[in-house]
């Protein structure tokens, strides 16, 4: 059995990280949507005096946005930087 090259290993690692990042983002977004719906329903039906759920939903939305941006949009760049750091440490 032939050993994989460094490039093949890096490619496989990046692919696995992309898939894991996408799956993690979808779980995060799904849970956020469910919790946001519950909070809005509670706010509209029980605690109707002030629209406090807007703040909670906005905060959760920021978290999902950051997960999307750093996990999916910049994920490849961050993974390459991580791989370069590992290579630098092992070469020294």
C-alpha cells in the first residue's frame, strides 16, 4: 500500500474540515431558528409588555453569522494557515 503524499493528506484534511464546518453550521443555524421561534412565541403570548425577544434573536443571529463567516467563508484560508503553522513547527 502506497503512503499518501503531503499534498493528498492536506487536501483530504481540508475536505473533511469543510464538511465538518458545513454540518456544524447547519446544526447551529437549525437550533438557533427553533430557539428564536420559541422565544418570539413566548414574548408574544406570555411576556407581551416589551419586545425583549428581539435582543435575544439578534444576539443569536450574530453568533450564526460569525459561525458562517469564519467557518465557511474564511474556513479554507484559516485551514491553510493552520497547516502552514503545523509544518513550520515540525520543520524546526
